[in-house]
């Protein structure tokens, strides 16, 4: 499989999607998703004890990308705190990270449907729906959330991703624009927008969007490798190779280069 960059956190959880550009089916590493966390001054775990230790262990496991471990910890913790929406949110998120989206969706629907009244739980549930392949339901759930969380750019970015999965590119673009209005120059949203533009056939707009995103954050390899792919699709293989070499080793660059060359002369 073509190596297109980093595998950190949620970026590794996004499915590649195909688009036919210049007569070639291209795999686009489109979505970079984000999570929402509750904030506040009241921490129910401040007094210490077993539950506090478990919560810390869960956070550390998630931070270390040990999602299976984190999911197990949060699941056990939720058994002892069945009304704790923050723990359930973390449980859903890590189950999705570890590739068990269908399992956690079924759990929520059968065991904890009343917890979907919590906005943060519903947000993670909606993303799990998308990962489980229930795209239309995910989009509907996210749309229901948007009036309740009008200032959260993450919700609108997720709406864009869900709409893209259904090839509703106009709807996706509107959602990304709202997310950027709430969080200007957000390179995660700009990356997703660019991949949506490319999938919709607006290649030059996609390149322009990704170039701006790369200029905002020059340390993001995911954006650079997506931009390299779009350069190649546009016929600029040399530029694509130069950009790819910033993050990949020689063998990976050569693998990508053989793929990039398929686009030479394909786009006029």
C-alpha cells in the first residue's frame, strides 16, 4: 500500500477513499478527525483511590497509542461509574481507535442509549457510526448536534467528513467553511477540505488549499504527503518527489515515485 505519511492518533483511524482523477483511481488519505473533551473545575477523581489510578492509566495508555489497553481500562471504569459521561466518551473513542467501532456502537445502543442525551457522548457515538460504515446515520446524528454545539468547529469538521463519505461534496464544503469560520487557519480542517475538493474534481483548488495548510504548519507530514500526491496528479512529479522526500526514506520515496509517474500527462 502506498505510504502517505504519519500514523499518529486519529489520522490512522481514517479510511482511505478512492477518487478517479485523470482516469486513475487514487487513494486519498483524506480525514483528520478530532475529539471533544469536557472541561470544568470539578474533578470527581481528585480524592484519589482505585478509580483515580484507573483513570490515569487510561489516559496514559491512550497518550501512548495503546488503544486496546485504554479501551479496556475505560470499559472497566465505566462499569463502576455507569453515569459518568466523560468515562463513556473515552471508552467509545478508544474502542473506535482500536478498530472496534461496530462493537461499541452496539454496546451504546443496547446498554447506554440514555447517555446519548449527553452531547459529548453523542459526538463520539456519531463518529463510531461512521467508522462502522453507518454513514447516513452518522451524518444525521452530527447534524442533530450542530445546533446544540454551534461554537465547536470539531462538530462541523466531522459533518464534512461524514458528508464526504456519502459523496455529498457540496454539503461537506459548507461544513468545512463553517469549521474554518469558527477556527480560522485550522490545518486539520483545511486538509479535509482539500481532499474533498480533490474528490469532487476541483484539483487546483485542492492544491491551493493544501499549500496554505502546509504554510500554516510546516511540521505536519500528513499534509505534505497529501500535497505531494496532488502535485503528482496535476502532472508535477518532480515537485511531488521533492516533497515526499522530506518525510519518507529512500525506498518509500521510490515506491511513491513509481505511483506518481502514472499521472504524467494524465491531467491537461
